[in-house]
């Protein structure tokens, strides 16, 4: 049995793990020591790993030209006067725009020449100064201490289970007629890949005929009471990647593994498409390159020698307004499944839910702060570029420029942030 050991607590079976999952763990493992391994910059040896996912998510919110500038800030792709003075004996470490020594800290937190910009980002400056962070050297989001723990928990969440006695009874009934279920998945904070949480629910419909369903729907429209014929029989947090697609697929898979004669209502087009792909596949191995292939390869055998009917149901319709009573009942089934899945994602195992919620909340703060910091960097750079242009104009009036090989060398040596390259990037 070949397993990949990705953390001290997580092993991935190479044949039973999806390609997406292996890739996601590879990136996560790589980011643990990429800065230590591949950067000679001092001061980062003992800091937590960079959260590449969160940092990239913030970078992507800026236009391409700004992203290039910000990447230069992250990589430290320019020299300060302080750095220049360390190797050029003719240079001083004085800031070009004020009488104080130039450094990255000075530029972000101190330089009076950009005070006007800084004052409109007071909250950001206070936040990072209070943390005593190294954000001026490496403006990124660092991986939180809970990250590995939460990631491991998601990997190890137990799958949905069904009461043994109920399962025996349903198996007996399914020999006479198909058993009807509603499934749904939920993913909280879906755009935050490192702090989102997902879950799914399975709802059993105990009505036997459509007339019973119409009666229950009629009662609902009169009283507002959800029919008690819709029973939530199982819920679970999603094992593995926390995504809505995986959650929807998991709910369907569990039912198919429990019973052979089923009707399943789902509001997920993506999951139903995947099910269809499974039904058409000639063998499980042919699904190995599909997204969430571990679940599809488990689903494939349950499609053989069984009776499966799947229905797509439109999500988030208001059943109070639906005239067709049968349609109303199906919407109620979807509503019950949706509510259970959302509640599970938010509340199952309260201590864990609190941990997840705190993690998301602090990460959201960090992401907002980094976004504002990047905006401040961009505005400060524009401000310095304008100051430099004013100073250059004054110099030009006094000294004519003679373009010689030596001038180019001098320009290169003077590459201190607002060089020609950075100016043109911003103006583009
Ligand atoms: Zn300055």
C-alpha cells in the first residue's frame, strides 16, 4: 500500500486520493519552507510560512500592472538607500525625500514625504505597528498557527452514518419501491479557500404516494409547518477538500452506498453531471482524472446492478408561492436538506465550530489589512514618483544630462524603488 506522508498526522493513499487533493497538499507542503529554502533574505527564518493562497487572493483583486509592482514589493526587488550605502561608499543612507535614513520600515511607517497617504491608512499602520510585524519586509499573509490543525481535521472528518436498524428497514422496503431522498451541501465562506467549511445532509422522504405529498404541501401552505414526513437522517462535515461540489457529491455517494433502489433530489447541477459521467463510464479507472475522483471511483460500482433515478431541483425557491403542490413538496424537501447542511457546517461539534469561526474571522481581518496595505503601497509609490519627477525637473534645469555608458551604470546603481521600471509599471 503506497501512502504519501504529507504531515505528521496525514497520509494519503496514492490510489484513493484525487489528483486535486494531492496537488493541494503538495502546494501546502511546499509553502511550509519555500521562503527558508529559496530566499537569502534575513529575518524570515523563524517566521511562519507564507499563506500563498490568501496572499494570491488579495493580489488578484488588483489590476495586472499593480500586481507587478506589488510582487516587486513582496520579493524585495529593489534596493533602499540603506542597502546601497552598505556597498557604495559614495552613497549615503539618507532617504531621497526627507532627512531620515532610508529603509523599508521608513518607507512604510515613517517617511514624512508620504505622510499624507499614510494618514488616510491610519488603521492599517496602527494594526501592523501593534503586531510588531515584519510586514514592511515581507508584505504577505502568514499561515496561522491553527491552519495545519484545521486542515488535518477536515481531512479526518468522519463520513455520514445511518442508524443500522433504519438501514435494515429501508433495505427491506427498497425491494418493493424506490426510497426517496433529498440531499444538499453547504459551504460557508466559499471564496476563502483556507478558512471555508463544508457539510452535507441527507433527508429521507417517508411519504409513499404523491397524494400524501400534496396533502403535506397543502398543510404547509395553510399552517407554515414543515412536513414531518421529511426526516433528516444523517449529516456530516465534508471529509477532505471543503467545497460545495464535494459536499453535494458526498451526500449522493453515501445514499448510493447504503441502498440500491433510490430516487435522489439534488439542487447541484455539477454533482448530477458527475453522477451522469459515472453512469456512462465503462470502468472506475477511467474516472481517475476527474475532479473529486476518489468519490466518483467509489460511486461507480454503486451504479452497477442498481436502480437509480436522479432529479434536479431548483434551489432557494419559496414553497409558499408554488401553486403546484407536488412541486411545493419537493421544494420543501430541498429546504429541509439545505437548512440541515448549513446548520451542520456552522454548528456540528461546537468547539470545532468556534475554532473554525475564530480562524476565519482573524484571517478576514488579515486579508482586509493586507488589501489596504497594498493600496497604501501603490499610493505611496505614486506620491514618491511625483516627488521624484519634481526633483528631477529641478536637477535638469541646473545640470544638462549627457547620456554616456557611465550614466546607464549610475542609473542602474540608483535603482531604489521609484526607478524608471517601476514608474512605467505604474503609469501603464
Ligand atoms: Zn523619507
